[in-house]
């Protein structure tokens, strides 16, 4: 096992342009298109020292939403990204709340109907 418990994640989407704009705005990053012959993929910045990376994926026959997967993004203050998510077309499923000694989380529904988690220590 490597130094992190998650090696990659994929968030399936139907409208890649809308989803890409949402995630780039919420996390203030630029996603990079990955070469793939049959799947459209846009990767989050890959910084192995900061944990797992992953991509938005649009693949025919694989719908977004309802896949029971929650990816948690590390934030300085998860309320900040939660606010941005709501401003950019997502919605807050559960506002910032304590998870005890492990910090705080916000649960967000993105523009494609996927639930994501935002985690911070403050």
C-alpha cells in the first residue's frame, strides 16, 4: 500500500463543459485534458505529495449521479469552497459540521448530481 489510502478518483458527468467550469471555479484550479481514445477526461492538478488525484469523466452509457461514491477534497476551511459551490450552480446538502477530532465537512451536490465532500481541520 502506498502512503495514501486513495490512489485516484473519477467523477462521472454528462455535461463536461458545465462540470469543468464548476470544479475549476470552486477549487480555483485549472483541469487538464487527458488523452483517451474513447473517454473524455479532465484531470485535477496532480500533486502526489498532497494525496490522490483524479478526473472528471464523460463516458457513453455511464450516467452521473447516484453512484454512491463520495470523494472528499481537502480544504483550508471547507465552508469557503462550500460557499463557492453554491454560487456556481451546486447546492449544499449539509452545511459545515464537526466530525470531532477529525475536523469539519460540508456535503455538496455538484452540477451533475454527484455528492462530494469538502474536508478541513478548521
